[in-house]
C-alpha cells in the first residue's frame, strides 16, 4: 500500500512536550454502534449504554492492584512511544463492545509503539530465550469500560517470530502480524526500528522510526502517564469482551528526538492517516511485566 503516516524528518527536533496542544474534539459520552459502512461514523443513540456505570479509574503511575499469580511474564525493552491525537468519534467504532474511547482533555490518541519483547514466559516459569524474544511494533488505542477500567486496544501487533504470532492469533485472538523487523542502536544514542509485513497483510505495510534518546523525565505529567501507564488490555474473545490486567514497575521515561518516521501501519490498522507530527515522543529502556488472568465483563477473574 502507499502513503505514510509521518514523513521522514531531517535534522530537526521533535520532543515529548508536557504542555502539548490538545486539538478540539467532542468527548464521546455514549457507546457508539459499529456502522454497516466501516467508513461511516456510528450514530450516538440516546438510549445507548452510558460511558461508564462507574467513574474511570484515576490515572496513576503505579498499577491499581497487584497480580499475585501471573498468567504471562515478559519484559518490554528499548521502547519508542509516538502518539497522535484523533477524534474519539473516529475511534469508537473500532473498539470492542462494552468499551469507549478513553479521553484526555477532550481528545483520544493513537499510539505507535516500537520495542523489543524479551523472554515471554508462562506462569512463573522462566521466559523463553529465542522464540520469546523479538522486535515488535504496535498500533494501539485507548479504552475504558463500564467498570472504569482503563486499557489499550491493539489494532495491530507486528512481530518477527512466526510461532508467537500464530499462538497469539489463535489463543488470544490478537491481531498479530508476521513481519521482517530490526532494532539497531547506533552512536549518539540513536535507536532505529524497522518493520515490513509478511503475513497476513496487507503485505508490505511498513514502518521506519529513528529516535535520539534524551534526558530522563524526572516528573512525568498526567498526560504522559495517560499514554504509557495502561494497566490492562481490552479484547474480544469468541464474541465476549475480556480484560487482561497487567502490572509493572513505574516507567523510566526519557525525552526523545524524532529523527525519522516513515510508516503506514496506522492506516493499515483501519485508522485515519495521522496528520502532522506526533504530539508526544518518548523513550524508555523498559520494564518487566506480568499479566494476570483475564476478567469477564463483570470484572470477575475467570476461574
């Protein structure tokens, strides 16, 4: 496919900005029905379910509850976070039933997150060194459900290992894609992430991101926590909404200078093409992560 979400940047700085300008966007206050025409916006029915039956959880740098018995363990390393503001009405039809866009100051966001997955493991077993370690690039949205649980919704997850891709697609119904990928760290603290999709498609969907890692963020803003400290994943599993909680230490965030961005993964994920530069660019050396058991829509963990 053709077109890019962000054009290459040449010798100019774009840093995560704590005082980012927030575009005007109407906050979605009711669940939007998925339209028959995927290009049309779903109407807001006055009789639709309210945004939440309880207030959204506070935005916190630390997880709201511990995960005692992990289902999955892994580490996320060398992460680059790129974010663009999007209209909540454009995002709502793409979310699982029972969730709506999570908004911050009237806007919601699409994230392009590139990183190295390290040693995925089950339960308390040691992580797998080869098959469980690979580059990954995600396109994600921000969601909240009727119980106030804030989470992410993955529109695509490109990874370089075919077996983990097949397992995640089959066992968790996640939109993993098999891609050629690399992460290279060069001089002057420059990290470059590349991907080119192989299967299932659209074949050739790609990204190339290069960032220069900057100073440590001493006190991340609430907006930066909103974009990075997400304590679960919303997904549809065989027609049912599920919430998979996760915990990890507080993010060590760094400012980042965006040196290059050439991608069409956002459009391939069914979202509008990003307009302009990202409103936030951050880097993290990473954290260890534990996923708990999935919870039903009622918020009760599965047995």
